C-alpha cells in the first residue's frame, strides 16, 4: 500500500474527507516553498499537490498562471522542485507529496531519470496534465514500479473509455475536474458534481478528489460530503498573493484551517 493509499484508508475509517491543497513551487519565492508546505500540513492538509512551474500551463487559470510566472522569474526548474521535496522530507516523512505539472519538463529531464529522482527524494505521486492515460501506459508502469502513484484527471466530458483507462492505470486517487473550464473558475454546479462523483467512485474503485472551482468552506463542505478529497489551489494562491512580505505562511494557515474545520464538521455519506 502506498503512502497516499494509506492516508485515504485511514481517513475512510475515520469517516473524514481528505484536504489536498495546491501551491506552486517557487511562489512567491523559492525560499518560501518548504515553509509553505509545512504550513499546509499544520493547517490540516492530508496530501500536498506541489505545482511544477511551466511556461504554458493550459489547464490553469490566471491565478495559478501568475504563480508559475513568478516562480519562473527565479528560474525554478523541475530539479529545483525535487530539491524542495527533499528539504521538506527532512522534517516531514509522513505527508504525501504529489507533483502536479506538465510533460515538457519531464521529457526534458527524461522520464526514467525523473521517476528515479522523484522516488529518491520522497515524492509519492505524479499528476501530469498532458499525459492522458491513453498515452501514459509506459510512464504509469515505470512510476508505480518505483513506488509512485500516477494520478489522472477526469472531467464532466470524460468518456466511459477514459474512465476505464484511469481505473486501469491510475492509482492513489483520481482527480475530478468539477467544471468545464480552468482552475479558479466560479461556475461550479455542486449538484451535478455530487451526482457524477458518486458514479465515478463506483466505476473507478479508487478514491476521487474534486478540484477546480472550490473556493470557500461552504462549497468544500458540500463537495466533501460525497467526495473522498477536496482539492484547493487558486484560493490558496490568492492568499499567498495578497500576503504582505513574510506573512504568506500565516495567511495560508489561517485560510486552510477554516476549510479543514468545515470538512471535519461535514457528515460523510455511507457510500464512501
């Protein structure tokens, strides 16, 4: 059982929903990434999604695009992100870390070299936006052989064939994109999400996390009643953006603690 799978098994036994925040590595400054990761854990994060900066983030809205641009101005590379995970592991060996990004940096480094180094520094999972399961079978097999879960995106428009491929190749959890848009969008139809997540949990046989469009405790509470995890990215980045110098960790910790409290107050459905 992987570290991610163990976290979801524990939370299922406790009838609790996982909280998975996203931050962009290197934003607002490379030296603040590891402290921010620790702040996420202190606020109640169960898994951390750490974004790898990329110049053309097709799935990300303006907020996360700005975060990537700020990180890239410091020259943050995939190798730098791996070093950040290694530093995080000197204090925290337990919290799973998922690298979320795009194929180009991995291809430039070489998939085999990336997988080996990611496993070595303590990465637990990889979500590559432009590695759909139909094109990522070899990568998924290699990653899982190294102990890394491969996490895939599903959307309201995903076909039954795509869902079946995710069930076959994915592990850890599946990331359900809750709307037809980019990260940070505001047109979330909660009732539609709840119905689709309930179906996916049966079809996939693995935990389902929901992201894109979750911006406050009320929405997190509603989604968390059915999903196995709530993923929050753009709102966390907004807290970082709006924080005075030196206060990003405190701002993120305060915001995320409210989401954690809302999730823990939410009765979860028996179907989980």
